C-alpha cells in the first residue's frame, strides 16, 4: 500500500526556558541558557550542582491539582505539553468521531524516578505499610502516555518507548509509521523526563558524565567546544501532534512541517560509549535519507544530538562528515542542548519541536558557548549566533545509551 503523508500540526513544550513555544523559541534564537544551580534539593554532596531544572514547577497550570498529586513529575510534564500541543493543533478531542483513530506514544528514558526515590525512602524509614498505593502507577514509564490518553479519551495506539536518550525519537518514528500505514489518523507523540533528582544526578555524576562547571552554569554545556567537560542534565517534555496530511488539510489546520522520513539503527557495541567513528549514527542518518528518498545535499539544517560529552560530540561530528561529504560544510547545525541541557529521553521531543520551528521559520538557533572548536570540528555549528536559511528540509538526531540511534527528517509542505 502507498504510505500516507504525515504532518506536524501542534507543538507543546515544558522546559527550563518556559512552556510557551513562541517564547521559548525566541529565547533560543537569542542564545538564552536555561541552565542554573539546582534549587529543589541539597547538592552539597554532588560534584555537579547545575541543571536545566524547572525549579518553580508546582504541578502545571493546565492540570487539575488533585489529579496531579497522583502523577509523577515526568507524567505531569507529559500531560501539560500534550494539552498545549493539542490546543495548538486546533483539535477538540470531544468532537473526534472515532477515538480509536487517535493515539498517544510518549517515550521516556527513566520515567518516575522522583516517585521511586521518595517511595523507597518512606519504606526504609517507616516500613512497607506506608508505601503509597499510587507509587506503582506513578513510577511506570508508560504512565506518561497513559495519563494523556485518559485525559483526551484517545483510545487508539497507546504505549511508551524506552530507549534512553533516543526514546522520543523512537516514539515519533513509531507514531509516523502508524499514521503512514493507516493504523491511526492523529497521534500525540514525543518524550518526557524528570531525572534531576539526587539519585539521577548522583548516578550520572559517578559515571563522570556530567559537567562540573558549577561556577558558570550558563556556559557549562558547550557542544563541539574543546573545553567541554560533560553534559548538563535537564528535565521537561516536548510533544508534537502528528496527523494524516489530507485530514489536516481538510480541516484547515496549520502545518508546521511534514515528517518525511526516519532511520533507526544500533551500534551493537558498548552499553554507554558511542562508536568512535559514529558508524551507527551515520547509518541511521542514511536510513532516514533513503526512507525519505532524499540526497544528502537536500538537507539544509541539522539539530544534532550533541550532548557536550568528549566522545559523543566527536563521534557525531565524524558521522555527519561521513554522511554528507563535501555538503557537510554547507549545513547549518544547531546544538540546542547548549541552552536546554540534555533532557535524556525527552531530548528528541523538544528537539523535534525546534526542528519543526526551523522548517517553519528558516531560523536556526545558535550553538552557544562554542568558543574554541575541538580538533576536526570545523563545520558550521551556528556558533554563538542564530542564522537564517531557506530550511526546506531539516534533520534531527538522537542517540541513547545502549547504542540506540534515531534520525528524523522534516520538510516544508
């Protein structure tokens, strides 16, 4: 059967830079950092004390306070971003004639870590009879998708992808496939994460994966820069509404971009370290290009995974050069984790929103803090200043622990 076309009609964000998509987009183009000292808990014993933390979160202005108390922080993020994305898409769930044609796929790398930590502490201190009866549904990774489905009454495909930092990219790819092959007409998809907790930060800290530039948080995340010393953890959610093109056109929906292709591969190597030559990442990009029936020279803009780790950035840089050849130097590459930090399983969600905005507007956000590019990092990373291009087609990459690689391609309709 012929593949149906899939378009993006709604965007929703929860980030340390805010929740309003136009406001967050303006901050990104201005090079504003959302990274600051962690405020919600005592970091005395932590060597990394900074994050893209949403410090003032109290359950979300779009959520019922009573219901929010029975959701983990990451699920609250997921529901808030989804409510905003569905509203942005102009979809009224109550008027959907067939709720079984509407689905939800939202990924997460870790899920309800805060609920797990708090529940475990209570059991140790007060005994198992004091465990919350809501703890299991709060810590389940699939609760992110579940609460969104319940809220909207969407009864179609509904699950969560769990592939570390590639989770949202996999969710979006799966959602696109469901629509392309007629299993659904509209799907709310993306990723959510809330791992800025004592345990979450502590575990990454002991792996020596985090930046310890605590005295200058806004300059700590510095992809491709030779002085980078690890990633800065972030939290939040990014959600897009994917919709079958003819349906979206018939109802007069605003279309941000078309999802043209996706590619998924595995490194099949180390559990945390990337292939040093970026072979798996390159294969995912090539697979996405093949799926979309595009040439490397068709891509104008790339939002890379680019976490600001010594190994990861060099591997992706090598992969981009391998895939794009001479055209690599013509790309406008925006490493937006320099401003948001690394949102783990939510990264692909918020970066899909950013890539869709780049296609819509032609604006490519800066890679801030790129003052001294590392050896071999000689591409156009939009260093410290936004650029404007005719972004007819763009690519978004996400790679996760376990060797999971996902590449998405979006284009103008």
